[in-house]
């Protein structure tokens, strides 16, 4: 094995990433070294690439970026029992401490001492990544590489849909970026009676329709809330899945949920959001859920089952598979809104 590998790094507090030869990570007795084959590009990576206020506050360069990936086990630590060299795997990128109250009561995804790969420690835009055995997910052989590479964001969509509970329910999704788009087939597979998709980008709405949304709406339509109410007996939808993080979308979303309905919030606002709590939540008797990450590992079992069933087809969402070396192009496509999900290919000479 070579001593060094290529990694995509944030070296200084400024925009862009730099490809750099770095040592292959060492592994401890409970760790697994994974040869990364495909890696998903995420909005989080885009924040780090452009070096926005969130990134400046959170990221401590130098750091290898990337958290969505799949690959093959290259080496296992002496104490590893559940995995062996050659296994096809993905991994949960939130590394929890495993010992706190939350971790010990089935809530490791919101562990206060969680470390996220590609954010708090070296990530997956590299030829190899070291992961604790506990975080590694062995893939069912029926799952294509491209889908496996984006189990992390798909898991976000699955977690949101399952937490909200959509069976037989009418569902509105505000914001159909890649996770909002994934939530459409997931909600359908989970038994939603109708799915309405809302976004500012008409191209994303077209994709939403292809993925099974019953109807799509432009977010800036002044009659949006009335239109949704007309389609739901005048009551409003049973469930809101908020995937945009936009203050105005959150407000519109809460207005379009029926009294007694449920709202699951996944989109992350970049600033404080002002909401009329009395009108939007309290008088309506809404149940509001904050969603973070994926339940370890309930969400992973659900995600794999849904993909394996063939009822969650991600092909329309993966708009680009690019060679690793073309990472700058990936971030340019993301910036221009011309891509839903981009997957980087690192197989063979970095898949040039
Ligand atoms: Zn991501
Ligand atoms: Zn913990």
C-alpha cells in the first residue's frame, strides 16, 4: 500500500479546496480503513468551499472535507469482528462518544460530543478514510454504488419522514433540494396519500414531479397556502416536511399544515427566524419536531430496506457523476443551482 494518498483539503481560512498528498490514516484496534470509491457532494461541503460565516465559525483548517461516501474495506484493526477486507461499506459520519446519557438511551445522533467527518475531523474526499467499526455500514449487494454513496443525506430524508409519520397522510415538502427530493419517494413508499412539493426553482419542481410528487408549487406564488388548502378539503396538509431552512418557507409551511398536524423541520436557517408562535403553532395545536442526522442505526436499516425494495429510486436525483479531479466543476454546478446531487468517482486513477 502507498504511504500517501490524495485528499481534498481546506488548508487555509479562505474559499476553495486544495488537492494534497497526505499520509494514509493510521487505524487503531477498533477502526477500519476504507478505500473510498464514490463520494457525495453536499450543501455542507459547499458552505465550507465558499467559506461562509458558518464555515468560518465551525471549521478549523487544515481539514480533509467530505462526509457522504461508500467504498471497500482495505484494512481492519485487531479488535474488529464484524467486517473484513473487501467488504463494500458506507458509514455513519457522526462519531458519537458512546458513553453519554444520549448515546446510552438510543439518541446517539444528538450526542453533545459528536464529531462529524469532513467537519470536525478528516473526511471522505480522499482515497482512504479511517472510521470506527461501530460507524461502518455493510452494504447489501443489491445497492448500487451511487446510491450507497448518498445514504447519509437519504438517511436524513428517511429520518424526517419516519419521525413525522406520513402513512395515509397528506404531505407538503417545502424546499426540494437533494434531501427534499429524496423525501418524495420515501414519503410515497411510507404510505403518504398525497405529496405536494414547493420550491423557488422550477427545474427542481420538474424533478419533484418525476419523483412522484402529486403536484408542485412555486414558493413565491402569493396564493400558495390557499392552493394547498383547496386540495386538502380546506383544512391544510396533515404533515409538513420543512427542507429549505428559509424563514418565509417555514412560515408558509406552518400556515399550510392543518390544526393538530405535524411539522418536521430539517432545513437549517442561516439566521434567526421570526415566527408568530401563537398563530402558527400554539393555537393550531401543532406538533413540531427538530430533525438532526440519522438515528443510529434504525434509520440505516430503514434506508437500506427502502432502497432494496426498489421503491426509492434515486436515479433522477443524481444529476452528475464526476471524476474526483473535477471537484471544482462540482462546486460550480452546485453554486449555479444546475445540479441536484453530484457524486464524485474516485475509482481507478481517480476515475479520470
Ligand atoms: Zn451531506
Ligand atoms: Zn454521547
